[in-house]
C-alpha cells in the first residue's frame, strides 16, 4: 500500500513539475522583452555593413547592418547591446547564448540552416575580385590556378574558393577581417581578394593602386543574400520573434531603406582612416 501511495505521489509530482516547467518556458521574444535588450553579435570589419569609426574620441560600431539591428530593436521595444567578435566566432557565440542575434553579412546557406535559424533575406549583393592595378587581368577560373586569393575566414567565399574554384589550401589566404586582406593585396602578399561588390567599392575610394577585376565567377555564394541569424529554436520558440523581425525586413525593403543606409555608410567608410 505504501509503495502504491509513493508511486501515485511520484506521478503527481512529475505531472506538477512538468506543468510548472511548461508554463515557465518562455519563447525567445519573451526573453528579449523581459531583459529589455537584444544582444547583437557583430564582426565590425565589413564596411559599409559594419565597421568602427571614431566619434568624439570614442570608437563606435556603425553601418547598414547596425541600422537594421536598431530597427529590429525599435520594433521589439528594447535596446541594442553590441558584442564585437571575429566573424568565424559569431555562430559559436550565438549557440553559447552569449548573443541573441547575429547581423554581419551572413549568407543563409543550407549547411548553416542545419545549425541556426535565419530571418528572411534582407539584402543581396554579388562577389567580385579585387586586384592590384599593375596585375594581369583575371579572365577565367584557369587564371586563378597559380594565384593566391584572399577571403574572409569563416565566410562563404572561403568555402567557395575550395569547393567551387577548386583551389588548394596553400593558395588561399583566409583572414578574419577585410582590411587586412586588402593590405596584403597592396603589399603583394596575395594576388587577389574575393569580396562583395559594396565592400570593394569602398576600397576603390580609399586606395588608388587597386582595381576591380572584370571577371565574375559562376555560382556566386552571395546570391543567397544576407539574413539575420538566431540560435536554433525548439518547438517554435523563435516563431514570434522571427515574425516581428521579418516584418521589419519587409518594411525596409519596401522603402529601399537598407540601400540608402549602404550608400550613406559607404561614404563614411571611404573617409575613415
């Protein structure tokens, strides 16, 4: 009889605990609103999307992606807290709950979708090769065979160079930030840098000894566009948050606001040291 009473009591306890646990489970939108902020993970080395500038003697992260983050926060009625880190550390930080979202020119590839959740695409650019002005023109993939190409570490272009362009690891220079790649190009440590067109145009305004190659490779990974990244949700825990975020994206696309911010920050970045 005591065993029966103990068994029944155990079942009741489990049911009560399960019910309490279920009722206390918050979705991501509730979590963000409760703490009154959304923590943004960003790699500020990708102008005009995100980069560092100096205002009144203080370093500040600005760019079109930061504008987007602020619009999302405004929609949610919370503040934005920016956490800076290397591009290839962003997804890990997201999955470790160090940040709530990532906006840093991330392409929603099928491989990445297995690990994280993405918003709708907010912008699509295209990739181009940047070379020194005195370099031989790149006319085909064959011309890349014996060249050393710079790409941002952890980006889709690093994978693209290996899998699509069939380049050996020894011919790929993968660095965490684009400015360092461009500096290596100017110093002729590498032969070309593969970056999105918006980023390259800024470089053209800053440096007179480099140029954009007329060659465009097929199967550009940038064609997938850019999207906001969130930790993989369970049981639709991200559903409400994604609905709010996608509403913001649709609004700025209808107004072509993101393109205006890109133009604005392209000018700022070109004037920055």
